[in-house]
C-alpha cells in the first residue's frame, strides 16, 4: 500500500491557498488595527478572534453540508471554488478601505517627519500612554515638544543601523493614541473595514472544512498521516510564499508600518486565484474518491464503502473519552501556538526590533523539512507518541524564546522558531488523522468540523486573553503564556487511548518494502 503523492499534492493546492491567506491575515491585520485604527492589543485580539468565533459555527455547518452535497463535481470542490472567489474579492475591497483610512491619518503617517511628530505631541501630550513593556507615561511629562519631534526611528550603533527603542516605546504609542481619535471622528471607515472583514472571514469559513475533508475522502485510513503531512507541506509552502512576498514588500520594516496594503493584497489575491486554477485542472474529486474506495476493497477495508452508504457508527465509551481528551489537547496547544502567531508581528516590531518575516519563514521551512519524516515516523511508532514529542519541543521553543530581547542575537530566535516549526509539524500532521480515524466514512466532514471547532474555540479565546495580559503587564507575557498552555496539552494527551492508525498486513512484494 503506497500513498499517491502526486494526487495528494494536487489536492493540497486547496490548503495551499487557504494557508496563504491566513499567513497574510495573521501578519498584517493586527498591524493595520493597531497602527492605522489605533486599537489596543485587547481590541485587536478580539478582532483577530472574530474569524475563530465564526468558525465555531461555520466549519461544522459547512463540513456537514459538504457531506450531504450531491454536486456532479464532488462534495467538496464547489465550496472551495465559490469560497475562494468571494474571499479574493473581499480581500481586494479591504485594501481599498485601508487606503481610505491611511488618507485620514496622512498628516501623521510619515516616518521621521518632525511636523508629524509635532502634530502628535500637541494632540496627546496630556494622555497617559503605555510602552510595549507595560510602562505607563504622560507624554508632556516625559518629553518637551522639541525633543519628542526629534526622535528618529533608527540609530547608528557600532556602525550598524538599528531600530531606536525610544521610537517604538514612545512615538509609536503616541501615534496610535492620535490615530484612535481620528478613528472616533470617522467611525464609518472602521465600520466599513469591519463589514468587509466579516464578509472575508465568512467566505473563508465556508470552504475550510470541505477543503481539509477532501484529503481523507481520497486517502485510505492507514495512509492519512502521510497524506496529511503532504497536505500540511503544501499549506506551509503557501505560508512561506506569503512571507517571501512580505520580505519583497518590506511589510515588517518600521519605515513601512503605515504603508498602503493595496499592492500586497492584490498580489495575494492573484496567487490565491492561481492556486485555485491549478487545483481545478489537476483534481477530479469524483474519480479520486472512486479510486480510494477501490483501493480500500483491495486491501480488505470494505467497511470504508459500507460505512459510506450505511447508518452512521456510534463511538464506544473509550473512543468517546479519547476524542474528548484529544479535542482538549487541540484546544491547549492552539491556545499557546495561536497566541504567538497572531501577535508575533507586533511583538517582533516593537520589542525585538527584528524582521518577523524572516523568523516566521525559518519556522515554516523547518516545518516543511519535517512533514514527510514525521508522517513516516507516526506510521512506525504511533501518532500519539509522535504528537507528545512535538508538544515537548514546542514548549521548549517557547520557553527559550521568552528569555530573548532586542539585544539578543537574531540567530537565537531563529533557532527557537525552527524548533517550533518542527514541533508544530509533528503535532499538526498527526492530530487531524487521529480525530477522523474514529469516525465512519460518511462522517468525515462532521468530524473535520469537530477538529476545527476545538482549534477555533482556542483561537477565539487566546488572542483576546493574551492581548489583555499584554496590555496589562507588557508584551513580555506572550511566550510564558504560550508555554503554559502547550504544557497543559502534554498532560491531556496522556489520556488519549484511541486514534492511532491500524497496521495493515502486507502481502506479496509489498511485504518487503520496509526491509533495508
């Protein structure tokens, strides 16, 4: 029994375009909300949780709807096509609203402009502001107008140009306070931005579960960890492509913190459409599903087809308990991981003064290198053991990252994120197959919805909770917060007893495949 890698790669283009979008969303939307609308980390976290709030309801709904779909193109494909097209249109519309807001704050949007800093000072000199480290200060007491308006964004240290701490600690919070007032005076721009953002998130929610459910639809159960490794590899490649695009557009540069995102979002929309076209030309869902059923019969997995057409299978008590503990583990590790992914662009810019695109790219590349070996390892030692090893690595990476600051070598953070990338690949490749291993073929979409309900529930809470802690105690709480929740996931995984793949006895020449 061998995985059809070419077919799985083609199916993975749906996940490829999904991950492109979410990489761009996680990196840019928090920057827009804080820099251009002046939102606090708490409110920004709430907005970043909105997609996950929708997903709690939308993913199980559309997973189940796609299960019952009778479309001639297949159960999942129509959702992928319609959702992608609407999402791209909404993304481009969002960039135009971003440009409208930028025109509203044009007076203070120029970096290293004395007139802009003077305008900011005059407007907020009596306000209590907070640095990224949690220090509270009043601008008028901290600086004279002339001194404040002369603060540069960069300084020369030992012959190297570095981000000026005074700029990120005092100028950025002051500008955000000024922008907040402009937003209050022109609320319609924010309302329009939020309305389009809601439409965009709704569109993405309609096809995420169907796209992910397509993999188990076309893959026999024993090969799903390997197939999921390929799917995740495709998703990670999509994320890396967006990070490379971010480097090209210099989205992480402090000098571009008030940039227009129209060119960047246009490029992302074009890439999403291109991936959709490749998917449509290479994936015949109906044929692939038929081939999977034939392969199941060939290897004595006839129950696959029987379950497709017969009544649904109920979980036993042990399986039900394992499912609950597994879903709890998913909640915990997403609580930790998503807190970092949704806030790291802001954290890196204001605390570490480093390029978040490069660091995240290293994590993604490390994940790509790991996906296939992890899938193979899981087929040998079991999914649960592989996941627990990944959880240990992820906790170690976050514990290490919490010790670093702006003076730490960039190499150290890159190494910790490389470890996090390997760890996340180890967890991600095996957790989804463990969930769908417990269900019948007719329930794959529904159980895919359960998986995403657990992960999205965590991602509803964690941006808000981590944002509140960062507002209250400073941004240094980010990595300790993440490490605590990942450690909790290690505990709950101990109680998972079901979901590992069933080994299939090999016959004929295939019995000698693993002998080397």
